[in-house]
C-alpha cells in the first residue's frame, strides 16, 4: 500500500481541486429551478396520504406528532427533533457571556510592582 504525506494537496484525489476565488460563488447557478424544498415535499406527501386514506391533513400531522412523542417517551428523540427542526427550524443556540476581561501591559505590571515595593 502506498503511503501519502499528510498534506491534502499531495493526495491523488485532491490533485484536480482548485481553491475558490474570493468573492465568487462556488455554486453560481444555485438550486435548480423547480426543485422542491423539504416543507413543500412534506405538505404534498401529507396531502396525498390524506386523500388515499380519507384523512384530513390536520389528523395526519397530529398522528406524526403523537408518534414523535411516543418515540421520545421511549428515549428516542431523533425523529421528533428532526421533524420539528425541519418544520419549524432549528432553535438558536445562544450563549450569554458576562464578565470582565482585563489585559494589563507589561509596563503597567512593572509600575504596580514598583509602587508596591515602595510602600
């Protein structure tokens, strides 16, 4: 087996890669026109399922939530978390930091030391 150096640029699978040009999008065409997002696909799936099974969309959504809660009670939060994140967006993770940061220069430290020695 051939060994490669640790540098990514030396790996054969990276030889044809070029760095992004600053200020230019890596995906200039964006998402293809007509491509549906998750919310639209979900709405269509619920509507279609409802027609086939003679159920209202509200009833189906209620069943989905009940299923997610049942799974969460059993200890599996993945389904419910993913469903809620996709339908309502991920909650923001914020950290509130409070306090003071004091940066003292070397000269100031020396002055403090001199004053304390003079006393």
